[in-house]
C-alpha cells in the first residue's frame, strides 16, 4: 500500500488516500478540508476511489464526505453505530478490500462510540483513538474513558510493535510513529489499572 498523508484544516487533521499499488484502486480516509489537494492526488496518480471511510462521526473527519461522493462516486463506509448518513456499515473484524489490499476494522470506542482503527500491511490508521504521544479526548458526546481504556489496552496494546501509526491529527512531535514506540513513550499507553486510567483522564 502507498499512503498519502494530507494535513488538512484548522484543527491539524490528517486525511489519507491509501492506494493498492498493483491496481491503483484506493480508499479515502476522513476527508474534511483541503479537498482540492485530495482531488489533485487522485488525478495525478490516476487513482480509482473505491470507498470513503470515516474513522468516526465527528465533523472534522467527515465534512468532506458529500463533496468527495460527488467527485468520486464512491460509497461511504462507517461503523454500524455511527449516527451519520452512510452507504455501508462495518463492525469489528470486518475487512475493507480494495484492489489486492485489505484493512481490518477494529472497533475502538472511547473517543466516540463509533470509533474504528484500520489495520493492514504493517500500518494502522488510528483516527482519534490514539495520537502520537496522546489520545483522543473523552469529553465529547459518546466519549467514555472506560471504553477508551479497553480499546487501548485490550485491543491496541496487543498489536504488533512494528505497526506504523497514522493518526487522525498532527498533535505529536512526529507525523507518524509505531505502536511499539507509543507503548514506550506515550503516557497514555503505559500499563495501569482501569481505575488509575479513569483518575488520570479526569
């Protein structure tokens, strides 16, 4: 897979175009602002967009959906618990396939109830579940520190250390990281009890 990581908007978001190298079939993850830049990458590389995928329902990750549907004719994929308009729903363990590539859906609620991460080909697209050096906030509608604890420690902590982390925001010292590095350096990922985590998150 080829990953185009595109900084967008006033909230330091990342949108992604993930490309299957053999077929050029691709997906867009979290289109919000700077849609002309996404369209330029699609045109310059002659990409066929199969799906538009949202890691969760928040506006800063979905506000470009409709414009990109018009531009690409691609259906929108969201987790089954999303409250937004979509064409295809996925649940934990499903695969999103494009060309010869596929990404596994991990349901990781906590930042929002419909939060998902996408894992495949040595990569994880973590949305707002995990950032470089931090995690998504839990004080918005649908947020839950307890659910986030289980997403981080029951799901993400068990993943391969070598997975390259592509977060939903550019909030850390680097634009990408690895799961292993976050286990070592990210305060949020340090082993602790659920109660200790809840106390830390306030």
